[in-house]
C-alpha cells in the first residue's frame, strides 16, 4: 500500500546556497543539517537536499512514494515493466529508499519508514 509521495529530494551542488534558498522558501530552518543531507519538514512532507545527488546520477528532483513493503513494491513494478536503478538501502534509522525507472524513463522513488 502507498501513502503517496511524502519525500522529494533535490540534488544540489552548492549545499550552502541551496540551504539558504530552501530555508527562505520553506520559512523555517532545516531539522537535519549534515554535510551529506539537509532536510526540511512541512507537515508530513519531507524536502531534502542531497549534495551527492548529481554524483550518484540524479538529474533532477525525485519524489519518493511511501510504501509499506519496499521489496514487494519493487517486484510488482518490475513485473509491470520497470527497471531497478537503485536497490533498497538504509539511509538512517531503518528508513529504506530505492529507485526504479518506468518504460518512459521516468525515475520513481520508493521509501519505507520503520
């Protein structure tokens, strides 16, 4: 089951400049401010800045669908023509993320929060 897109990650090259812009846009300081990730929360929405995103192949923002079973969801999407881009990986606190690509080349993010 999916709870919809709850996280959007933006790849950034200049994390300090991006943090200034997003802090102004969001109207609040980030709740997470580390060299490898800057995160903002607006209600149940997570906005993240990833200074390593471009290096890992991100070409633009990725929306992450919140799912109950990331491995099962990936298999279901593969059964319907998707291709795995990134296998599930723990990004902290047991939260898993993965990405797949649909037949049109669109990147779909998946997230499973413990």
